[in-house]
C-alpha cells in the first residue's frame, strides 16, 4: 500500500491537524472537495489505542477511510508501547492509512492524567519506546505531535532529538507549552529552534487562523510545513486560499451563498457517516461556520436547536434569503 514519504513531499507541506470530535471523515472530505487536487494531507482525529485493541466498534468506525480523504494520517494516543503497536497493526490491516501520528501534545486533563498526550513529554524513555514499537508494527511512517514542553518552552529541543533517534519520521510542534494550554500566543520562533535541532521534517502548529498567516509561520519558524487546526474550523477554504496566494492570486471572499452550500454539503456527509438522527452532533460545526457574521445573529438560536435535516436546511434557506 502507498505511504507518505515526508522527506520528499513537495514543500511547503500543508496539512489539516487532528482535532478531537471535529476532523472526522465528513469534515476531511469537505476540506478535500474545496481544496481540489493540491497535495493536502489530512490528519484524522485521535483514537484511543486501548479502545482499538479492545475492539470498540465506535472507535474502529472512526478509523475508516473514504478514498476521497487520502493521503490520510491516523492519530493515536496511548501510553503503553505494546498496546500502541497492536492498535497500529489492527488499523493498518483494516484501512491502510498513509501514515500514523502519535499524540504527545494534547494538554487536556483527562488525557494527561492517564499519562497520555503531553504527559509523555515528561517520560522520554517511554515516548521513545512507543515510537520504536509502532515503527516495528507498520511500513507506514510514524510521526509525533508535541508541544514546546510541559512548562519550559525549551524542553522540546531535547525531546525532539529523542524522538528522532527512536525513528520518528516527522514532528509537529505546537508553539505553546502544556501549562499554557491554548492561552497566550503560539511561539513560532521557538518552534523553529526545534526544527533546527533535528534533521527530520518539522511542521509548525498553533495560531495559524488565516491563509495569510501560513507563509508568515513558515518564514518565522523555517519549518517544512504547517498543520492547520482551529483555523480550518468553519473555514475549510483556508487551504484553497493559501494555494491561491502562493500562485500570486487574491482569494475571493467566501460569500454567504457559498458558505450555506458548503454547510449543506458537510451536513449531508455527516448524516451519511453517522445516520439521519445525527443532526444534533453536527450543530457544533455551525457556530464555527457562522462565527462573527452579524446578519446570522437572529437565526443562531434556531440553528443551535434544530434536530432534523429538514429543520436545519429551512433555517439555512432563511439565512440565504436575507442576503
């Protein structure tokens, strides 16, 4: 099966970041459809290695890949090297993602309290063992997403070298420490210090909310690419707009008609993935799609209480009439 070769992939590497409960198959497909034929890499939302090994149906369903999403990297979290390796083997056998990513950067308490996510930055030996075990279980590349550190923003320099020595093929560095969470400003220059400390490719992550900021993050960090997270929520056009900027074109603003069209398409894919009763779980996307749009304010309450496709599409049509 085909895999990603991070070293030879055209620069800059531009990818959709894994975001829990957001970057599922439906959203990845929407982003791909808008972006077109550019070599955009999708990172799928993280899954629990323990749940995969236990055969949890919901978790296994989260690892299914639609052909339109590829190339796709499946992110996994866990703290046991053997369990992580077995989860990789199971997912690889079933779905053949083009790469695997290890979450060593999530700052959320329920993750780090079980020695997962960013907590692994305090256990470099265990982190290295996880990378080695996963590498032995798959031919696909294994990447790692980390932060600048737990509390010291220079920790990632040493930690990155440990991961490189263990065989990691690529690193993504979020420009904050775990202690910072999502407060303050991402330090792209500090991410660049990590990039210069290793020889494997490094992606810059954090606070890249607009297409215009992608090149700025690349220039400041000197990284091989970027991983776009919250900047893509409600804005799946960010990758298309960056491609247009890189080609010397000025991106056209997203019209309300286009926004409504994409929301309806995203809704259709969401229902296809989760079933006709899943409109309530789609509503989390609506606040992102219509964030800061004043002419939508009067419809916001209706949007956030709809329960059926027909109800939501009726509200969207109402919004469209007010253009």
